[in-house]
C-alpha cells in the first residue's frame, strides 16, 4: 500500500472518529458474510457503528486522541465500535451480541473509556453497570421520594385536622363526647352526682 493511499485512509479515519471519546474493540474474524451482515444491521439498529481497521493505521490515525489507549497491546484483525447512548450502553449491547451464539465467534477485545484502556474482562464488568438512562431513573426516584413522603405527611396531618374541625362543628369533642357536658336522652341536663345530692343544705 502506497504512502498516498495510507494517508487517505488515515484522513478518512480521523474524520469518522472526530469527537468519539469512548469506543470498544471487537473481533469479527471467523464471521461469514451472512453473520457479518446480520451483525452490522443489528448494531446499526442500536445506533452503533462498526469499522474494520488495520491496527497500524488506526494507531497513527488516533494518535493524540482519547482513543489512542484502546490500541495499546492490541494485535490481529480488529473492528472498532462506537455509538449508542453511552459507553455503558455500548458495552451492554456488545456483550449481549457476544453472548448470542448466532454471532459466534464475535468477541469483545477491549476498548477505551474516558481515556483509560479497557481489557476484555473490564468490558464485561462495565456492561453490568447501570446505563445513563437507568442512573437518571434511580436519581429521579431518590429526588421524588422525600417529596412524596412530605406530601403524605402533610396530607395525613391535614386529614386529622379536618376531622377534628368537623367534629367540633357537629358539637362533639375530638374524643367523641358531646360538647357542653353529658345530657339525658331527652336533652335535659344529666342528674346531679351523688356528691351533689349528699351536700347539706343551709337555713
């Protein structure tokens, strides 16, 4: 391959990967044309791009970029995948495809996250993390939980107060006793107590 052609390829790689900071390296060696095409379509449906690259050219194309660490200690034919919502979502999808027997021998080889190199084992670990969407859902639940509890407490206290006000309006104490003291069934005041009946009279 002439230097001119290599230069064109590297320029094309730089343009395609411009702005990409997190990516994974996978092996597609051994996939027949049918499996390869099916895999590419499945990845595309998840907004994931796949690019088969030559290591030596890729290293030179991404030199000085966050992707450079991905190619450290890497050998053999590789493909670069990037996209999806975030690196965690990307790792989840790639791991799912590598575990799918219909795509054997498709495997994850490593990658780069926030400028740090990932091994194949670390890609597997990252795939177990909550994705950005899941993290936002958890955070939203934590934010709303205190508010829901406060609203419940306020509603509960307000309900108790309303019940007491209603009882007062109906002439009853909150304890259920008629206001103004006990009365006979006919509405007359209750009979005097035994103490009142026994009290001496004065002349």
